[in-house]
C-alpha cells in the first residue's frame, strides 16, 4: 500500500473514531432509543470535528513549544511528494497523539455529562428487567401467560428475546407446563414429550410472573 493510501485511511479513522466513541458512550445516558440514521451520522460527525479540533489545538501548541516534535505543515501540504515518505514516522506519531487526545476528550466529555446528569440510562426491555435483572439469587421466573385466544399456559421461563420490538420477541416456557383452554376449564399438565412452549409476544394478552426455586437441570 502506498503511503498516500494508508495515510488517507488513517486520517479517516482518526477523524471519525472520537465521534463514534462519544456516541457509544452516550447510549448510557440517552438510553440508546431508536432515531434516524441522518441524526446519528450528524451527531458522530459533529462530535468528531469538535474533539479533533481540540486535539489539533494541542498539537499546534506543542509545535510552538517544540517544532521538531510535530510535522512541518508547510512541507506536508506543499507540492513536494518526498516529505511524507521521508517523515512517515513523525507523521504517524503525530496522528496517534492527535487521535489519543481526541478520544481522551470524548471520554472526559462523556464523564462530565454523566456526572452532571446523574445515574445513567440503560437500554433494557421490561422482559429483561423482570426475567433477569430483578430475579432473586437462586430463583427462576415462573410465568402465567394468557393469550389473546383465551388459552392460558404456565411454566418456567427458559428463554426470552430482549428486543423492544414486540413482533420480534419470543418467550420460551419450560416444564412443568400446564395449559387451560378458553372455555374456563382447569389447568392440566402438558404431556412430558413436549420439551418447551414457544410464545410470540404479539399473541400475549396478559403475563404474570412469580419467582420460584429454579427447576432441576434436565
């Protein structure tokens, strides 16, 4: 790869990485709720520009104090094509310093905003909160599910989809399984040959949860 090519790739990474880091850290404060692609890209670009300018300012001060520690911008931007190959180590070191400073500024900005706003916001569905986060140690969630069709099922929650999208979520119940038909009959045991019951969230009308001792491994 010629120097000009890898230098262009490195410049792209250096200029975009601070905004990406700040945006990823911001999910802890904003909750990571869905938004348009244009808004996400705009935030990354603006954040990258801001932190890169701050880091570049530090390099300007550094060159004023000690010119030999940073590349010569006149020769770097001049018509001569020999400066980059001759001074690639110096240029590479300056880019690493600039990238490190920009990433550090992004981290410090996030920590400052997080401290100002208080506790962070975590992106988690209600199912994640009830079935996993709030579950007491040594216990397992036991669910009673009433479907829109009127059927009622009970069983231990073996797996659940953490998605926010209701159409994408599924709930897996494990034995002992019980079922009740819509006509109001009693709960009856589901035959043992049925290993599990898979329900889509869109089919569920009501869901109640208890925490019981975890069933023995099968």
